[in-house]
């Protein structure tokens, strides 16, 4: 008997089906392209891609739920790394899609923004809030972006 109580599910973002399909079909090519872009903007080779249990290996991944990108200070291989998630293809993704600069940016600029953010988080000093550090220091990191 329903007494007026309703179970609600948390609002979890899901990639639009066309983006999810694209990311799945072209996973390997996208991983190569994102890795190459990381090299072009100056990410050191040892930071390109993440190795961690339960996370796809490489510079381009599909997180569940989607989250733009990720970084780790010490992966299962003992090394730090960064990666980019398929959410970068969605100009209207939650949070970032509220920003005109994100919605109107080219795909290359959105990818570069995620690379720069994850790179800065990965290099944040120990004890710092990594995300806040990356936001505050976004313009101070020396990636030679084009």
C-alpha cells in the first residue's frame, strides 16, 4: 500500500546515446588521438593515461558515471597519469554545459581544457584539495597549448 512515500533515484548523468555509441565504436582511435593531443600540448609521456583497477587503461576512457576526465598520483603501475572521458563530446553536459564558454568551445578546446585541468590536479602539492588547486591555478600551469 502506497502511503504517499515515493522512492526517488538520484539524478545521474548519462551520456547521450549517440555520444556513447561513438565513444564505444571508436575507443582505440580516440585513445590514440587524445594521447597524441596530450603530447602536442606538452604532457610528459609518463603522465599520459591511467592504469588502475576497474578503470580502462589509456588516455581516453569511459567512466561510469561520466566525469570529463581523471587523474591519479600513483596507479597500479606505480606511476601517475591523466585521462579524458567521453563527456568531453557533450557540450551540454551537467555543470560545464551551464558555461557559455564550454558550450561554444570547439571540441579541441574542450579536450585541451580537460587535459589542462587533469594535469594541474595531478601535479597539485600534497595536502591540497586537488580540484580547487586546479581551478585556482588553471592559468598558471605551463602547458604550451596551441
